[in-house]
């Protein structure tokens, strides 16, 4: 069995995909790796650009250690992002409240 960690694009809170494959095909001439999966008795192939592959190994311990390290890093950073989003939400609410107060003062005095 081979263990894969691949970069994930499009979702800022999910940076990688981790999965296992029984077989893969790669060559020096290609910029891609083809992974073979068995699904419903048939072989399915999925390709991925080599530059997106963070780890491709048959060492399960290395794979697990790397995943543990990545998850800890992700957890720390997501907590910081959540805190920053809450702070931003509070500051936006304060700004909107201050603007509303200014609008009310202008209506009353203008």
C-alpha cells in the first residue's frame, strides 16, 4: 500500500488530502502521477500533478507522523483564524453602530 498527501486548492481551511492507493504510475517524462484505486470491482484511475504531491511513501509510520504534524499545525492556525474572524466581526459591528449613530445625529441636527 502507498500513502499519499496531496495539496488541496480552493478551500483555505483544507490544505491537503490524505489517502492510500494500492498502485501508482509515474515516469520522469510526465508531470503527473496516475493513482489506481479499486472501486466496485473495477480499477479507477486518478491523476495528480507531481508538484501537488507532498508525500508519496510506502512507510505507514512516516505517513502517520506527517499527518499528525500537519493536523496540529492546521488546528493551531484555524484557531487563530477563528479568533481573527470573531475580532473582525466585532469591529465591523462597532463601525456599523458608530455609522448609524452618526446618521441619527445628522438627521436630528440637520
